[in-house]
C-alpha cells in the first residue's frame, strides 16, 4: 500500500512538472521591449512586461546592459536620460525615474517579475558593449549566470547582436537557447556555432528568404524584428516563422485569430 501511494504521488509530481514546462503560450507573438505602445507605457519597464503577459504573448523581449559597477539593468538605449549606462554606477542610474514612476529595473528584478507566471517567455537581449568585445562576452556570461542563479532557465531565451557574446553565453550554458540578431551570418554558420536560431531584421529576410528555409531544414528557429506592417506579418506567417517580434502585438493577435 505504501509503495502504491509513493508511485501515485511520483506520477502526479511528474505530470505536474511536465504541465508546468509546457504551459507557455505558442502563438509567435513576441512583444518588442514589452507591450508598451498601445498603453503608452515606458519601454522595457515592468509595466510593459506585465501588459505583454496580460495579452498572452508568447514572449516579451527586453534589453540588458551592464553598469560601471557590474550590475545588469534593463534598458534599450545605451544611456538613461543622459547617463551612459556602461560608465555610470547603478546608484547613479537610480537618480532617474521612468515616466510611470518606476526606477530602471535590474535584471534580477525583471526576471523575478516574469517568473510569477508561466505563460509568457522572457526574451533576454544582452547588448554589445560599446567599450570592448571582452565586455560584451562578460555581459553574456553574467546574464546566463544570473538566470541560472534564479532558476529561470525555462522562462528565458537569449538574443544578441554580439556574435562573440552569443558564443560565450552558449559556452556558459550549452542548453541555453541563443539566437543571433545582426543578420550577417548564414544559417549554416549559426548551426556550427551552436546558436538556437536567428532573429533578423525583416528587411534581411525579405532580401534572403532562402535563409528561412535553410534555417528550418537545419532545425534552427526563425524570428524577425521589428515587424509592424500587416503585409510583413502575413508573409512571415506564410513562411512559417517561429516567432514575430513586434511593437504591435495586439495587431498581430488579430491576424492570428
């Protein structure tokens, strides 16, 4: 009887774990810098992340920089209201306030917010350093280690313009899903380097549509940015892109219905 009870409890645990792993939305919609535009929210804010989650987006993309004192923070541009993030301390950045009253979130704060749910994935873009390639590699490594520290691996996929930084992230966690952004590498090159896929500007894919087929044949994922026109959204859907990154997630949802 005791063995039977143990077996039943074990099966329940396994099934619940599998359900948790597979509960993320699968709908192609990646909110670019969060879902900010329709509601007038600050880009990359916790509020824009919450809105992407509320909409049911498959993913919410956000950008990560490293401060002068090695704190990873979430912001799109290299500066925050006149302060260059890479040569400013975190305390200096806290003197600035986002339009909705938030302070610039740290990567840990952003991940913690995203981990409160299991529907929307967190698409972490670590930005190439304007200081050195070595610093870009460090940002990639630190981002992966922060995700590991918080146990956020199942929530997070990575994207980056830094080829070397991407390879460093892959070396740090060979199981990490890392996609490349710059548009200057073929699918075969990305496959050899261990990338998960590409996330290229829509103009690149319009010029080289064969890369989509090549990537799919190699088992790589296909994503495009920043796709705000209906005709581009429809084209990517016809091409069976895995993801579509957009400032207009609400619009994309209407086409998917």
